[in-house]
């Protein structure tokens, strides 16, 4: 093991950033810096740290008890150079929509041995990293995880965050560069988080890209509001616990379309890639939420009995004396999710009619255009992370995450 503390930079400013930063800063073997590009938020966080003398991480134990852990980050700053400063791990904890601006901000200061982690990364994370880091990318190591490590609640900005429930297993991809990692990155993540969740590597980054959990949120929203009459409602409906059998069937179909893409890639004569680790959504939920649901008879039974989702409701906004759905949350699901999967399907020549239907409905709700007549030729494709945006048009390029004959 290398000597000296592990240098970690956590990027973002939301509740997930607070969570990961607090886990990291509570570990005596880690020196934690926090990069918040919003200068006002960075100053507020730094002032709170000075006033309070550190952070508090409240952890909900499986036994039902809670415990408080003290954490003291070294600094919070909006200055990328100051934050990066030879970091061993750079962890992006923001919405996927903010990954690009953070990667652009840190790019000048990333060293040859950098480890950049999306926690979560979301589909297309590797393509984006290769694009922005250019020639540096081949020296860096990238990790991308399916979901946040814990669900969390921000109690007080800059001071206290509550870790509500951990994923049992969290699968992440590892794309290793030519640079030498100071410490094994997966081991480092496990070290700062403790026993939960269990961080597990995938065989190939496309296993995480094609993970069917990408469909969970948009399909649930589509199932609830697809036939909505447009009239305000009095309260926000339950999210997963209010899901219907019909919506669950749509999830199963989308899950199968992911498996079809994985099968096409695995059996392709053009590329040799093993993505047989892609699970159907039922298996995925069984493993990730083990012990947290009351019934596993089928996918509907799991989703409607996961305890940590019991009080989760649809995101709403006020209108005409009531509440209407706030569809803006679908932009992330499109640009760093459905559109990426559709892009890979097109190159692999796999038909995805249900995914097409879902993208068409979602893009109309957010006033965007990605899919036109079954092709990704819409005006907003350039804001997405699909391979077509980056000029990746062959299976070889998709599998390698970059153009093979020229620098991105």
C-alpha cells in the first residue's frame, strides 16, 4: 500500500456530494477536497465548515438505529486547480447533466495517473470522458457506477447529511488507462464506504451502460402520466409503490431490449466483447435491493414493496391550484440514458420499438428532439451522450469507447 493519505476530490454540490464527501472525510486514511463550481455555494459550504468545525454523517443502520460520524474535509473550493491538486481519485457525484462542465473544468489539472469516477456515471460516461480529456484519456482510469452508493437526505447544507439506505451491491465498470493508479480504485471506494455497498466490477463498461435500471424512472413516469388528461391533481402519486402491472410489463419489455443489444454485441463477429453480465430488471432488483422488499414473486411485487421507496412520490410542481408533473427530470434520463442505449442499438442493428416509443413520448414532454423517424438525427442529439454525438459509428468504436483511427 502506498504511503501517505489517499487524496480524494469529490465534485458537486448536492446531497449525494455531501454523502460521498462525508464518507470520505470521516476516514482517517483519506484527505478530502470538495469542488463546487458554483462559487456562492462553495463559499457557503466553506464558511459552514469553519463555523461548525466539520461535517456530520448520520448513518441509518440495518438494525433500525442511527449513528453520527464526524467528518472534516480539508477544503471546499470553486477553484478546480486547488481542488484537484494531485488527487488519487476524482469522484463526480453530480447529476449526469453536470458531468460535462465538471470534466471541462478539471481537464487542465488532471494528471497522467488520474482515476475519474462517476458515482453514478450513467450511460455514455466513458464516451464523454474520452471526448473531453482527449489525449490524456489513454493515461487515465475511468469507473462508472449504476447508481449512488446510498440514498441520502441533506439535513443542513455544508454540515449534515443522512445516509438512508445502501445498495446491497453496486456494479461499476473499470476502463484502465496506461497510467499507474497509486492505489486500486475499487478498494479505495470500499475503504471510504465501509462494508456497504459491496462494490463489484463488471466485465466490460457496456454491461453498466446497458443495465436495465436506466429505464426504471422514465418508464414509471410514462406509466403514470402517459394517459393523463392534463388536469392538476391534489397530491403527488406514489412512485414505485404506485406502479401498475401494465407499467411493469413495459419495464420487462425494455429490459429485454437491453438484453437483445447485449446478445448482439456478445455474438458479433466484428468485435469480441463479453457483456453477458447484463441482467434482466427482475434479477437486477433482486440483487441490488436484497432484504429490502417484502415479496419477490415478480418484478411488480419487488418494486411495490421495496421499503426505502415507500414514501417516494412523483416530482410535481404547482399549477392552477393543484399539482402537475415536472417532466424536466426526464432530460437526464434521455441524454444520459435512453438515447445512449438507442444509439448503441442502431449501430448493433437491434430493433428497440418500446425504447423508441418511450423516447418519443419523453422528448415531447421536455420539448427536445433526439429521435426522428427511428434515427438519432434530432436537433438535441449533440447535448446527449450517445455514441453518434462523438462520431462513433462502428461496433469497434462503441466497444472501445473512442475513435480508433484518430484522437477525439
